[in-house]
């Protein structure tokens, strides 16, 4: 049964929601030497048929940057739906990783991107695709990010850009940039969440078997040891318990006792399994559940805070502002299917 998603909305310059009457058209660029993974991410999100999403889901096209035969990395030959003229009718343009940070960007491509942006098209880059946006001047005076290997080079070549070194993705003035290849998944999920809501993003994430939300401010470079299989299985029951009892007061001492471990051993093995301290894991889970209640119910802030284990609505608002750069009310207004 198709889900009753509303037509996607975009913010106009005066901050008002504008509903578009057609399914949004996502156009991804293709070029000789195409970065296959980043291109595949765009295809997976915007080009894969999703009948469960009703008829309002994305339309998709591939636009050729170069004339003649094009090959992607790995020797794959490319067929496209058209040339740069497709950019003039796109609602979202995806620039996958460029063929090289030092490789020139065609003037015709830069001009097509500038024109698309001027008429309100959303433009997003994955990894080194940021160099295309930079060459087009779309990032001048804005914050942007890319893979940590390229941040210094990007800043040196384009000093007008405020390069943020260690985040997953950034969004400013309808231009979006993301870090290394896998961060493109996070950015695409963010776009789906903006266009179709939290439930749609969660469905896509489940199909991809990825986390439904990593906020853009999360660090790119995190040392995350591989957990011992046995300990991951042991901790699985704890995670189930915490999900079901998130509103209770949990301490390292109480959780270690529940797992029949010393506090020191519990802390070490919890971090090996999650890459986080128990306190940060609980905070992230509480924020995630709060987002769910805000989007799927109409209960007030104090009740949301109580359900997920925050002391009060004030604490909830403080954490939202710090970690999601939004207030709970703004989040509800932006993503709730009940929005007007």
C-alpha cells in the first residue's frame, strides 16, 4: 500500500513553504572518468523506483557533461538522458565526485549551474564534487565541506569559501556539500527528509540498511574499533532494554551492574561496540526518539521531554539547538506531516 506522503515542499526566500505540483526532478551529472560510487549513491536515492512512496517520488535523469563516449571508473560505459540542457529543468542537481581536484571544470557546466541556482534549483555535491561548485562560484562567501583529504586544497584554491574541515555535510542558500563518499548517503537522506518527511527517510534508510540520521555536524574522522562479536551480542540485550526504557535514569554503574561487568570493563566494551560513551549514546537516542514524537504526534514539548528522558522542555530545547541547530518547534514545523 502506498504511503500517503504529501508533495515535497521547499522554502522560499521569505521563509514560506512552497508546495510543488509535480514530482521533483533530480538530475545527476555524468562525465568521462566518473566516480562510480558517488554516482551510484545518487542513482540509489533518486533513480531507484520506489512504488511504496506513491506517485510523488522523484523523477530522475542523467546529464552528460562531455560529448562522445564516456567511461566511469572501472571501465563502465555510460549512457545518459541528455546534456546540460537538463539542468535548466531540474529541481535538484547532484554533482558526484569530480574526476580530479586539479582537473578544470568546463565553462559551459559552470554557467549551467549558475543559471540553475539563480532560478532556485537545489544543487548538491558529494566528496570532490565540491570543486565543481567552487569553480562555478556557487560557494563564494558560504560555508562548505568536502573529504578531509581535500579541505586544505579547497581552501587554498578558493579563499572566498569558508571551508569547514570536519563535518559530514553543510547546507546554505540551496547549495549543499558533503564530505567523503559515504557522507553523500547522509546528505541524500537529509534531502529525502526535507522533501518527503522523516518516515520516508526512515523507510529509505531501512532499505539501504544504514542509520536513518547522522546530523551534518557529526565529525568525519572517528576512530571506531571493531567490536568483539561476543560482546556485541551481549550488549544487544542492553540496547533493547535502553530503547524500551529510554526515559529512565541510567548511570554507568547501573548499566554495568545490569551487564554483570565492572564499570571500567563496561565503558571500554560499550565504546568498542558503538564508538560512543554511554552518555552520548543515550543523548543521541533520546534526541532521535524526540524527533519521532515531534513528527508523528501533536503532544507538547514538556510531554515529549518526559517521554524520552529529558528533565524538562527547556533541556530538550537546549539539546536540540546544540546538536541539531534547530528548536523542537521548528523541527516539528519542518518535518511533520501535519504541517500546514
